[in-house]
């Protein structure tokens, strides 16, 4: 059994003028897929930005594979991140963009073509980003997150803009990552997706932890996660 969770969030709080994220605590074990759910604007992206060190918490702590976020550079080696919107240079090609990310991380160039094949962009690799659709850019963003083979994947709304086929392929890719032992944390508001690939989930509501449990436990007395959420939300 692992000595520590791969992700440990303790009493995480962030204060803003218009809203706050308050006393969020949860953990994710090695090889688990954990879904962070909630309405738009409820704080999911803010939590993720604190997890990767892009935002400093007002209080609380985050550990990634035993390293405190913000205390040293070691935590940066533990994860790969897919933001909700990654703005690529429009005049570069998909191949050039992914090659740049590979060079930043000392990843062999042969891995670039392999990853472009995986996300279905190999045939369009020499096309400029300005001609990429939203779904193609989303797949390129996913490609740069998968490229380093990091022990932790943090993905913010990864299926936004994907058509049904690529949502299906995304689910397959995440299940493959789980089989390799990768720890996955992703945010979404699509509950059927959570049912299919997540082991556990948390609902964030108005900046607080509404509930956190395994998918199996949540569905014991309910036909779906949507039923769980709307029944509890109405109470």
C-alpha cells in the first residue's frame, strides 16, 4: 500500500472579492481517476490552478506525490496539465507546437509523431493552427498533456469541443492511462462521462465541497449520478 496519496488537498481556501473557495479537502490514490464536478463558475478551474502552482492559496496545502506545491520545484515534475483553454500560436503547425512542448521537456521527437497519431492529428500535422477547429485544438492540448508520461494527469474540462467519436476515444485513453498506473484528476459537468471512467468524484458547489465519495457508493440507491446530484441538490 502506498505511504501517501498521489494528490492530497487539505483545507484549501482562496479568497476573492466576488467569491471564495473554502476548506476543500480530498485525496486521490495512485492509479485512481477522480472527477471534480460542479456548475460553471463554482471554482473547479481555480482549484486546479492552485494544484499546479499557478495560483497561491489563501490557506491550506496541496501535495503531489509527496511534494508540497509551491515549496520547491520537485512538485512540477509530478504532473502534466491540460488547461480549459490553451491558446496556441496561430501561425505554427500542430507538429511545430507539439515539437516545442517536447523540446521543453526533453522528450524525443519520435514521440511527437506517435502522439499526433493517438489524437488523430497526424494527417493534419503540417496544417497551421489557425485552420484547426476547436475540437482539433482541444486534441492538440490533450496531446501536450499526455506527451510527458507524467505520474499525475490534471485535466480541466478535457472533452470541451470534442465530437462524440473523440469523447469516446478520450474515455479509452483515460482507461489506458489508469491501467498504466497514472493518477488522473479531471473536471467536468458531464456526469455520464464521470460514471464511465471515474473511481471517485467530488461536487463543488459555490466554492465548498458539496459531497465526495466513490461512484459505486453514490450509485447504490440511485440509477445515475444525475439522480444523485439533483436529489441532493434540491434538499
